[in-house]
């Protein structure tokens, strides 16, 4: 549908439309988290500059980044999740809530 509500043809399948709506809900739910992370980053950089601290080494940044990526990989571990053509999905049916909408794992 076009923004004004009139149909514009069949570009996407209903499953793709549902998926895009789910993704849009997740992006909207985590937008605030991103802004909060940016504010925390700016405050941390300002505090470090005020104390004249040296920035972390490239090795420390790589290790920290690797730890974050590793934690994300563990979130999609084979023990309790399955990887399919639709991505990493939980085998349980517990809902993921985001704002005012609830998204069920398939």
C-alpha cells in the first residue's frame, strides 16, 4: 500500500510484508537504546578527556569488540535455538515484546 492507502501492486509476498513489519517494530524498539548508548559514549569520552586519560590501545579495543561479538554468537547457540532460512529463531514460543506490540518467535 502506498502511504495514502491505495494499493501499488504486488511487489512483496505477504510473508515478506510481515517480516518487514516485525523488523520495523524491532528497530523502533531499539532506537532509544542506540541514543542512550551514544549519550553514554559521549559522557565517557568527556570524563576521560577531563581526567587526561590515554585512549585504549588497538589490542584492547579488538579484545573488547571480540568479546561483544562472541556474546552475540552465544545468543544464537545451537543448544537452545535453531538456525533456519528465516534466521536464528528460538525453539520456545515465548514472546518478544517491543513497546506496545508483541512478536512471537516462530
